[in-house]
């Protein structure tokens, strides 16, 4: 059984709320993939080799998340130094 056949079989018995989530995931993924291809073609194929296993670089990921100036200003400036604080609640290191 192919992946497509297995997916279709699972979709047949899935509840509507799960189908909505799956559809949203598929559409979002297709749009992101299309945006990546456009960006890569703008950069030229020699500069933008696709990462292995379809992984995107961190900078590509950040570029795909538009943030307003207010959101950018609210981000911590000591995130690298105090990542344990922001992720796990550890005490901040002095900067």
C-alpha cells in the first residue's frame, strides 16, 4: 500500500476537526514550500542548494516568520546568554 493510499484510508475514518487540522497543515506546508522555491530561484541555484533531508536553515525559518517592529523590540536581547532562563526558568546569568 502506498503512502497516498494509507493516508486516504486514515482520512476516511478521521473526525472532521482532525481533517480540518490536516488540511490546514497541508496548505501551509505547500505555501511555505512554494515560497522557498521562489526564494531559491531568486538567489540562483548556485547559491541556494537545498539542505539535506529537506531541512531549512535557521535564517530561512526566521525569514518565514514575519514579525512586526513591536514584536521584534519585545524579544529579549540576552537570549543567547540566558537561554536556560527563557526556556526552563533558571536564574538569569549576569550580562
